[in-house]
C-alpha cells in the first residue's frame, strides 16, 4: 500500500510510521524534514518549507497518487479544505486526525 503521512514524526504518528515500516508498506512522509532522522532511508520524504503554502505543496506532490493520505498536522478548517483540494482524485482514502 502506498501511504502518505502529512507530519508522521510526532508522538502518535511516529508509532504508526514505525509500524507501517515494519510491515513493509510504501510510506511517504510530507513535512519540513526537521525530525525525519529516525526514518532516514526507510521512507520516502517529501520536504516542504511551509505545508500551508498550497502552491509549494502541489509542486511537491506533483502527479503522485496514494492509497491513503493521513494528515496529522491539520489544525484548522482552512488546512482541511486545502487538503481536500490537493488530494481530491489523488487518494482512495483520506484520514484526518485531531
């Protein structure tokens, strides 16, 4: 399964990232790249300076598609709406965590 985590290195998401890596899933982490050291070489990284910059995010994702996208760092309605615009047609399932 091709999985994209927006975030993926926090307290909860790190545990899930580790589990997916152990299961051999195709895991992508989209974040600023500040704390990806533990997962270096084990995941595919998509680094953006500002996840709230929709154009930068679109460029970083490109034409990639995913089986599932999970946003661990969305905190506002605007961020969720941004995710909808960007991932509509690019994922089979979208998960949003609070």
